C-alpha cells in the first residue's frame, strides 16, 4: 500500500527544494510546523510547533536519502503515538523532483503502511478519500511559483 501524488510546478527544482526544506515555507503547508534537520542521511528530522506557548515536536523521523535537489526520503512517526517508536512503525515519505524547461514535476510517495502498527488506519488517514497529498502539493506549488 502506498499513497502517491504528482504535481507540475512552474518553478525550478531549486525553488521547489527550498519549499520542501526551509521552515519559512514548511510552516505554511505543514500546519505551522518548522522542519529541523541537519539534512544528512541518518540524522533526525523533527517537526516543531508552538502550541499554547509550549514548543512541541508532534512528528519526528530520520533522513533516509537525500540528493539535492532531486530526491528526499525520510521516515516519519507521530511522536505521541501509542505504538512503539521502532523502525517498523515508521512510515516513509519520498519526494522526487524532475525539472524540464523550468517546470518541475514533484511526486510524493508515502509507504510502509503494511508493516506499521495501525497501518490500515494510517493509510486511510493519508489516502483521505483519494486526496492524499494533493492539498499540500497545491500549497507547495503556490509557494514555489511565488519565490
């Protein structure tokens, strides 16, 4: 099981990469979350948000692969989940960028549901009646095209 969505963005892959990795942009499309990472394979990736004047890390993961500005793959888990924080329970998100004549195709794939605890429920939450990542991709597109 996987959720995959693709969008065409009228911007360079470098601009789209900025939208994927710079907090000023991630806060817009990731529900106010700032991404924190060293952007090296094996290092943590944390989503930080202020909630009721407290800093929280609601989602965390690890960088699995990175090839600027063409590929970013990371694991992800809800930091407040009731299931164990073990590799089998982490989902995987992959961003693939391909640029042709100033237009970037961005494909997002989320997988790993089969072996993860609550995998079917987590799949349905992401799949969202076929919408998947589309609402987020539309926001990413607007941001990248506005840079």
